[in-house]
C-alpha cells in the first residue's frame, strides 16, 4: 500500500486548513453560496435533497484496516452510522453538516485520506482493478501508475476547470474489471516485444446521456512518458472540448466529433510540444511508488485443499472467491448486496469487522469494487472457513457475486438532486424476487440508474434499468445487452417504459424467456441475448 | 471591475488591449477571448508587453491552457486574467502563468497572500519555478 511521505501529508494537511478557512468565511457570510459552491464541490461536498453529502476519495479503491476503521468512525461521529460505497470505488456519507466538515477532513488526513477532486470539472478519483496484485491474470500491478496519476492530477494548475468531469481508469489485466472502455481515459498495461511494460491508451468512453465506448489512440506508450502524454490529451480536451452545452462537454463528444484518428493526431502534435518540457518524473519516482505496493509475504506452503463439507460455506467459496496468483491463496469478495438492503451500504460496525478481518487474514488490505462490494485480496484458503463464519455473524456472507441480486444502484431520488426516479427500491425489490433462482441463472449483472446521467451504469448492465420522469411520474426503461467488461457493449432500450411494479415484472419476464432460450445451463444471459437478439425478449415483455 | 491584483514588480503597462482579430504586428497589448487560439500570438511575443485573457464564467478553464502555452513559448511580459475569478483560484492562475488578475469582485491582498502560501508543495511542473515533489524526493 502506498504510504504518504512528508510531502503528501503536507499537501493534504494544507487542504484541510484551506477548507477550514473557506467554511469559516462561508459561515460568517463573507462569501456567498454561489462563490462557495465550486469550492465545496472541489472537496467533494454536495448539497443533496435533505442534507450535505460528502464523497471521500479512495484512490484506486484500496484502503488498509486503519483507514477502514476511520471510515467507520466517520460514519458514527458525523453520519447516522452508515457509509455508502460508490461505483467510483469511493465512499459517500449522506447526512453531513457543513460546520463539521473541517474536523471530518482533518480526521481523514490523519489516516492519509482526503476528498480532493471527488467532484467538480476536474480529474476525479483514479479507479483501477479491485483484484490488482492478486489476480492470476494480470501482467503487473496497475496501482503504482494510478498513484502517480493521482499525484500528478492533484491541484493541477491547467486542468482543474475542464469542460466537464474527467475519469481515468487503469488496469493491468486483459480481463477488464475496471471498465476501461467506459472511461474518459482508459489505460491498460501491456508488454512490447522486448517484454517492457507500457500503456495502451483508450480515449472517449463514457456512460451518461450519450454512452460511447472508448477508442484506442495509442497501442503502446512507454511508461517513462505517460504523464506528458496525459498532459497532451487533457490540453487538447481543455482547449477544444465543448463548453456551450453541459451534456456535450465530455471528451467522448470531442473524440466523436473529430473522429478518433484526428483526435489522436492532435494529441501527438501537442505531445511533441510538451514532451521536451521535462514534465515526466524520472523512472526512480515510479519505482519509489511501486516499492510501496510490494506484495505481502505469502506462505509458499499454504494448503490448497480445504474442507468444503458445509454446503453454505462451499457455495459461498464457489461464488464469492477468485483464483489468486499464489496457490493456497484466494481473493474474497464481500458482498454489500444482501437482498432487501441498500446496495453498497455498510454500517460502521460492519466496516470495523471487515477491517479486523483484513488485518487478520488478508495482508491488511481492502479493496472497493466499482460494483459496490468489498474485496479481501490475499486470503489463505485455509483461513476461509474462519473468515466466513465471522462474515455470517455480521450479515456479510451473501453469496451472490455477479449474480442477479448483486445489483448496482445509484442513490436515486431517495437522496440525489439530479435524480428523476428512485432506484434503490427497484434494486431492493428485484434482489428479493430474483435471489431464490439466481444460482440457476448464473452470471447476470443488473444495474439501475435513477436518471439519464447513469451513475448506476445502466448502459453496462446485462439488464439495465433507467428511471426517468414521464409527466411527473416515475417511469422505468428496460435496457438489455450491455457489458462493462473486456467484451464491452452498450445496452439497448427494449421498448416503452414501466411503472415501479411493471419494471419488476418485465425483468422477470425477460429472465423467464432467457431460461427457455439458453443453449445450455452454462450460457449466460448476456450470451443468449447476443445470440438471439432483442426480438424474443420484446415479445416476452410486450407480446 | 475591481482593481488589478499584480504579482509583478515592473510598472504596469497601461496600453489598451486590442482584440486578437484587430491585433497588428508591433502592438504591445492584446485581448484574448476564452476560445481564442493563444498560439497565433507566438510570432508576436517579442513586441507584446501585456496579454489579457478573458474568464467570462467561473467554470471557464481555457485561459489556463492559453497562459501556459504563452509561457511555454517564452513570453515574459504580463499575462492578466480578467473576469469572474476568485482569490481561491490564485494558485492555479499563477502556476499556469498569470501574474496579474483583474477580477469582478476585489481580491483582498492579505487573503491572497495567505492563499498563495497555502500549499507548501506541488506535484507537477508548471510554468513557475516551483519544483515538483518528485524533484525534491530525487534530491533527498
């Protein structure tokens, strides 16, 4: 794990002091709400329907037990005992008081955390693969590259007032768990013929109102030059991205308008100008950061075979663990999707328990996934049963990873000022309905957004649901066939929308039809849909 | 408009800034709209003494690129940010290459001084002489 040095700590401490000063000026009415708004947004503080909401950055989704305990403390001390893990691997608190924010940020800074740039038209939290450094399928740990990006983008003098927010994801694996094709910039670690690591660069992906998949603009970028190349991309975007219409301001629109080839040409032209300016740190800086991410010392003799005679335990192991690089180890996903609960929510007590488990069994690391679950990346298989028993007693042993009740949902109209419809209750109803048959259904990713901005990633759902406002009524559109993985596609709307109960029934009809159409029990819903197309499902729902 | 907040010691160059479209070679002061291409001025940087860049909205960010491009091209005269700007943006402005600000609401010099001293370290190179932390780490 990356640890702050004196420089990192000084920057975060200065930010706390700055915001303390800004809040004081606001509370004394020395600055207007209009002038204060962009300042609080740069610290992740939104004004929601009922209270302020604070979004805390979890860079590339990695925290240790000490940090998780602080997140629990914040939930108790400043919120109502809960936190909400988000699709950007961050955590949000929904019941904040402005006057308490400086103390809260100081608490965060005491464990090397912050809320820098979790909102605003700037470079947001850098996201990454939740299985980094543990997955058997990766070529290198992407997090050192993400950490260097975090530092480079923090308080960037040129790129803090972009046309719109800007999201970067980095992965070190060809199995894409970071949705790099759906980011403003997606970076994939690749090797050249000499075996040297470089970056494949994708630009212009995104969800929201105009979903698009990113385009590769460079197959191989040497690591030594990647920050200056990022400068070139961001400068082309900052200068030429649209600012006349907030819905056309993301980089995907610029890339689409210019065409990927012309956009790439402009980037290369700009890069030729900025590269000689010495903006790239020397290789020693990346090496310094990478040293922090040295893998934990693993037991080479850890047993592979374990007792799976308890059927519930065996089921949880089958569904919620992934192969680890090291034999005798596994990657555990802790589901925050118990059917009927709010997707991504964890209580302060649960966070403390997970912190304890990470410290005891998982190399003191916890990852937040973009699907709003938590991961313990380095667990001895021999420890799984003990760990599972603790999870069971904490209500955290739901065995539903990537299954029908593992639903991504945005906060929706229950909290969010932008929302047109509630999304949490839809996710809850669907999860309760579908959980009994989800083992039979296999991998099925359902994603719910409460407005067209798409924070619930509905376009990347095998089944996506989009809440809209239709003449003052909540209305839900049904989309099928999306994927945010390495086989990324955008889901398409099936037909006219439904009310709250209608959408649940419609999803059930889609699933019933899938069961009659699948070629064999192992064929995923997504693959069946891709094979047979939308028509049979249209007929099932509207026929 | 309030008073200009300047971070330069030399006397103010008070010639009126002409819009880019009307600029004639040899002119000493020019006005760039947010969307104007700063690179068009590169052949004229020897004659220019002041370049004003418009910030019609708080959200406007193109001027930061314009200023940086001008500094990267070697311009040493005044680059003035004009428009909807607040003291809290001073660090971004000065690091991008601005050394004067003419905001709509006045900047309190005491608050400005405190703001500019706020962050003891920076993470990236820009147009100023401040060393990024990776250089400080390298030296240590």
